[in-house]
């Protein structure tokens, strides 16, 4: 009799709203991790290819040459159009650099949790101030491309160094010593801040954040239903995004579509503008994945 009562108490705890939210968080994190691994293995060059398209456009403009429809341009246009339609799903689920950042920070958090300590992180105010750097870096790269001087940065690119390491071409790293040093700095930042690179130094992220994303599938909240003083969604957001109200047409450019805010809301108040779509729905995630994977295969990424 006593055992039955204990079992009932355990079952009640398992069925509480808090426990259900934790289960949703774990499931969502597992799905996201699986998608990240899939794209990291199959399409690791997607980020570099799209940004090569940006560099090509401004190099051609500076040289007063025609902009031809190259494979890099096709990938860039495809990702920009995809982002306008679905938000920055590429950044949150697909980008190899973003995935590495997630995995490194997860290791730091897991190690800290096992020691019973809160993970040391770069303060939010510092990260908010550093977020302007990605736009400055993008502007510098554009200017160098227009002036025909981007070649002087050869060997300084941390993502080129990362690509060489990812491809196992370690003998080529001698030409990327500066890039490897910068990559090391980025990895340290990734360890102490979730999405450090994406938020501070990703020039392609600067491009994506400036795009006019359609509001229908981006997450938002009905503020009239929020608990007074609750900041669960804001605390869960790696980009410190403040969710727009349900009636607003605003779409935060820094939202990575990671959907961490969706599962933590105690009132399940975070959804897309289409209220019956949460945003992290398995069927919607699979549609996004299949469309993007199909496009990458078609484009030969």
C-alpha cells in the first residue's frame, strides 16, 4: 500500500507542467543536435560557400566587372531567400561554426554542472556591446573586396583555418597560422559564451540579421498572457532577444531560431504568429531540414 502511494507521488511529479517542459526541452535539444550533426557531416562548407558569394559580389563591383551567376552566388541567394521565409534556421540548426559553438559551450556547462557550480560566462552587457563587431567586420571585408585588397588577409581567416582542419588538411595549416591563432581565441570565447562567434564576429550573421524576415513563422509571445515579472524566455535566449508581441510584425534579426524560449515558458505562451504552430514542431523542423538539404544537394554544396 505504501509502495503504491510512493509510486503515485512519483507519477504526479512526472506529470507536472515543469516536468513536461523539461521533457520538451530535452527532446527539442536532441532533435536539434541530430540535425546539426547531419549537416556538419554532409554540408560543412555551406557557410564558407555563401560568404564567398558576398565577397565575390563586392570584388566584382570594385573591379567594375559583371556579376555572373556562379555557384557561390546561387548558394548565397538560396540561403538569403530561405532566411527571409523561415528566419535564421540555417544559423540555429545548420551552420557548422554555430554547431561547434553549441557543442563547446555544452561541454563547459556540463562540466560546471557536474562540479555543482554555475558556468562562468562573459557578462551579458559585454556581449551586447560586442555584437556590433560583426557589422564592423562585415563592412571592413566589403571595403577590402571593393578595393581589391582582400587578398592581403590570406591566412588570417579563422573560418578558412577551421575548414582546413575540418577537411583534415593539416599540412596546409602552415599558411594559416594567424587564422589558427584567431580560431583559438574564438574557441575560448565559445567556451565561455553561448553562440559567441555568431553574436560577435560572424559577418554572414550580419548579412542575415539585416534581411527582412517574414513574421509568420518567427517566435513571439502574447504579452497579455505573460506572468508578471517572468523573464524565462529572455533568460533562455542565447542572443538576449526580446520576443515581440503577437500583434507585432517585428522580427528580431538576431534570433537564431534555436527555440529554447518555446519550451521554458510556464504558460506555453511562446508560439509563432500562426498560433497553432509552436515553431519547434517536429513536422515543421523536418520540413525545413528536407527543403534545405534538398537545395544543398541540388546546388552541389
